[in-house]
C-alpha cells in the first residue's frame, strides 16, 4: 500500500508540472502527427507539382536531330531552355535535363544503325521526377523508330514481344499496412519508452535534490526500497501513457494522411495485437525507467540530469535504425536475449503477423531479467549516501 501512496504522490506532482505534462501528453499527441503528416504532404505536393509542370530541357546539338527535338516538344510535356552550357543551366538556372545529340544522329537512324545521345541529369536532386519522365519520352521515341524499321521490312512489331508480364500483388491490405507499420513504429515505440518518462525520472531524483526535498523524504519511516518502487511506478506510468498516446496519434495520422504506397487501407492494429505490443513494450519501459532513475540520481541538478540522458537516446537509436533499414533481418533465437534489439525485432514482427512464440517468450523473460537488474541498480543507488547527498 505504501508503494501505491508514493506512486500517487509522485503522479500528482507530475500532473502539476507543466513541463513534464507537456512531454507526456502534448509531445506525443502533437509532435507525432506533424512528423507523419508534414513530410508526406510536402512530398506528395512536390511530386504532383512536378508531374504537372513542363520538363525544362537544354538541347545541345538540336540541329543534328530536329525530328527528335520536334517530337519531344510536340508532346506538350517539354519546355525548351536556351543556353550553351547545360551543366550550368542544370545546376544554377533551374533546367531539369540536358540532351546532347551528336553529329550524324539522324543519318545513323535513317541508315538503320544505332545512334547514341547523352542525357545530362543532376542526381543530387533525389526527389526530382523530371528526369524519369523525360527518359520515358525518349524511350517512347525509341520504340517508334523500332516500329517504323520493322514495318519497312514487313515485320510485325508484335513478334518482338512474345509475352507480357503482369504483376499481381498477393499481399493483403493488412500485410501491406503491417509492413509499413513494422518499419516505422518499433523505433518510435522504443524511443517514447525512453523519452516518455524522462522528465518524471529526472524530477523524482535530481529534481528532488535540486529542490532540497530529498533529504526530508528520506527521514520518513518509509523504506528506501518502497520509496524507489513507488517513484519507479510513477516513471513507468508516465512513460506508458506517452508511448500509448504516441502510437495512437501516429495511427490516426496514418489514417487521415494521403495514401502511402497503397498501404493506408491496412494501417490498423486489432486489440489482440495491441495487447501483445503492450506486453512486449512493458519490460523495456521498466528497464529504461529504472536506468533513467539510477543515472539521474548521480546528477546535481535537473539540467545536468538531462545531459546524462542524451547518450542513452543515441544508444537506443543505433539498434532502432538497424531494424528500420534492414526489414529482412532475421536474427537467430539466442539473439532475442539482447536487450532493446530483441524488443525492436519482436515489435516489427508483431506488425507483420509473424512472431515466433519462442522468440517472444525469450525476449520477455530476458527483458524482465534486465529490467529487474536495472531496478536493483536504482535501489542500490538510493542506498548510497555519497550519491544521494552529492551536490
């Protein structure tokens, strides 16, 4: 009962602290939808604008291929840019593509030989689609020339296409959505497991020391283990609330966002999966909460404690990014005893619907062992007078 009283007291203090409350509620609710919606909306608008805009092309040697140039301009998708230095125009004056047509180009085509042109592009502009659009136009002209040659020889062009390939996606909308969520959400779940309770962890340790309220608290008849467990429960609570709000707000943002590669219809989580996600996240939440308390207790002030937390955030990002950029990563069963990494993989597999029970069980058991060790470390730190009264 005393643990619950300490938990209730710390939770009330958390709710009174605007900074902690903002980190726990406003951060997940406001930041995550903006993170999802803003880049996606901007990229979609940019792609639509580029698809509707003319392709600005610098022609070099246009006199060597007037028919090609006229065909491209007649498509209605190409705007000619005048100039002698295509590289300068591409990099400084807003041209999209440069086309270098060599001497003898049309003669080679007329004689049935193969000619070559150079297409100049600035590949540092990774989000531009204009070069690909122009390449499609060139390919269309290429096919027209081939068809004319075959017809002049009395050959049916269809003979060159013995069969066509139709791609059929056998993945269900739920599998498509799960693949997308499995790539994105595990990293954010683990990050919010760390960040969600950060301010509470700092406040119940370094914050108490800075306000000079820790010493009077230690003089009460409450055992230090009870005190630590009550404070830890408050940190875990705020972390879980922030984590749940972050995931819920991201799912809502995905639901109202523009289509994501056709995956929107499957961007959802059923109750059974949500329960498993929570069960998989809880051990790492306890682990992070206890570690944060143990680390922050070393600090003399709130600001110093924040500096101690930063390296933990970077340490978590390394495995999180690895799991995010390696979707086909399939670790062996013993690997699921590695803290944090195993949680990330299990969270990903839960979204994909392909979790191995043995791997899930090993992850939960090992994570609880690490979390218990972290709780023991926090309790030990609270028993060290040198740490408690370090000012």
